[in-house]
């Protein structure tokens, strides 16, 4: 089936609607054969409060002097970003894990004709990386404002087949298996671990894969220890990506979690 084209008038109308509520910032994200155009609120401009990521990087930098265990990587690689604004507008930021996942799909994974759902999608960056490789993607988030941007980002990249879904992973449930799961940077809080394992149990059909990106937070170690005790088959890869708001680089763990039977 031929996908409908997106008119410049439609994109202009949607962007105008966003600019009525936000000052915008545009990014370019490497997704292998395609460079994604990603738009989000300009949360780090002159006169604005620093982003959660910027605050987290500063906090983590200070903390590493007190504990060497917080240091992530070497040779100019920054400590892992910490989410210090729980409940804030973290969906509005372009996080390293989202960039890493988009790049990983672009360079390392065959996704053509695969059904996939990105949970807690934010701006939709990771899921759009899968869409760029031919996946049929649903971008799911509990925040309607996040979905406004995710939908716009899908359309401005020509992905009219991508759909959005208002979905709270703590309380909502998918009615059936969803194909592949995409989880970018969801292990920042130990309370999320149970939700991730439930998502895997309820939605990962045999032969399907969950893709999970994690930027090296110390708190995630407990999740990885628990994952090793399950019967899932896990492959670990590393993506090196630059922070969108600074000169820092991050080593992001990308896990392929597969259920064989």
C-alpha cells in the first residue's frame, strides 16, 4: 500500500500550532541511512532554566568526586545522566539513550515489516529510528503534549504510517502482543523495574525482541542482575553518542531481550 505524502501546508500548520505553546528547537539524529529531523521544546535557551539533563550532568559530575563508582567511562566520556526532575517535563528533552537507539536501529538492526511499540516515547526519536528501517511503529506515551511532538516528528520525516497512542504503562495494558518493544532510558527509577519486567512478560511473544537502551546509571545494575536470573536471551551492544546539549559523550548500553519460547 502506498503511503500518503505529507503536504508542506500540513506540516506548516502543525508547526505553527506547536509554536503557539512552545519555543522550538530542531535536531538532526543519525539513524543510519536516514538523518532524522526531530523537533522539541527549546528548554535550554538563553534566559531559560537548565534542562533536566544539564542539571543531572552537573549533579553527577559533583558526585563522582565523592564516589568513584559514579564515573561512567573514560577519555572524556561523561558520567551517566541522572533524572533529577521526576514528574517533570523529561519527555521534552532529547536524551542520549533515544539518540543511541535510533542510531542502533539505523546501523545494526533489520526492522522491515516489524511491528514495534515505543513505550514512554517522549519526542519519538527511538521509535522513528525503527520506522526509518521500515518498521510499523506505534509511539506511546502518557503525556498528550509528548504525543503532539511525536506525531509532528513522524510526519516531518515522511512516516505517515507511524501512529501515536496515549498509554500509561503503569496502569494501561495492551490487548495483545505488540511485536517488538522499544524502551529508551526507563531504568532511572527502581520503581520502574517491575513495570519493565511486566511489559516483557505480558507483551513479548516468542521470537520477538525488546530493545532497551540504558546510559550507564548505577541504579540500573540491580535490574541487570535480576534480568540475568530470567530465561530471556540477552545481547548487549554499546553505542557512543554525543549529548544534544553539551560536548559530552555517553556510552549507552543497548540490550536485545528475546523470548525464545
